C-alpha cells in the first residue's frame, strides 16, 4: 500500500512524495500510457471522457473528465523531458476540448502554466514518485493563488495517488 509525504508548501512550490508497492517500470507505464491513465488519472469521483497522448518532448497529453455534478474539466500536459523510466518534466494547463489553454474555472488568478518535474526511483517499498510543481510565466497574483491552494492540491493529488495505488495493486493481482 502506498504512503504519502505531502510536504509543507514553500512559497509557490508544491511537492509530493509517494511510495508505491510496485516496480519503477510498472509505475512508469501506468503514468505514461493512455490505456492506463484513463483508468486512474484525475480527482476522485471524476470519470474519463476522452484523451490523447504523445509521450515525447514537445508532445501533448490532453484529457477530458466529467465531475460528479456533470461539469466537464479539460487539461493538458506539454512534455519537456521524457527519460524512461526515471523522470518526466511537463507543463500543466487547464484547456478546452480543443486543447487550447484556458483559465481555470474555479479561480480567475490560477496560473496558466505550472511546471511539474517527476522522479521515479527504486525504494524499499518498490517505487518512490517525487513530484515538484510550481507556476511559470506567472504574475504575482497567480503565484499567490497557487500558493494559497496547496491544501486543495494535497487533497486532489492525494486522492489521485490513492486511486493509482489501488490500480497498481489490481494490475499486480492479475
């Protein structure tokens, strides 16, 4: 079973470290292949609408989710670095169904771009996933909005990591 270390926020930087009882190669696959992402990616309670993925520097992961109240949420990752199975670097943005960047519906000051760097490493549990995210090209009020939302980010990513952990366990159980 996975364990979390949801670090105390430092300014606009948000960090998560999570341990998974699965080999790094498996954790890499389920976080970089569309057939797996559609099984677990997104906040708990959201369902998958559709998505596409091109895993390469400059490539795009674009996805749509439906929330419990029926509203749609679209997002995209633009990959900057892909080094299997050790690291990913990408820019996260909210988007419309056509993959154009849009402002987050829940906060008019949410940054348009958030840089995320993920490291996958072997650990005593199996795999440690360390994620570090922060706004880029952001105005001061956007950085402040992001920093003020760390509790929301911890809850959202924590829920997603729980779903990922259960998905990994189901894959390994056969």
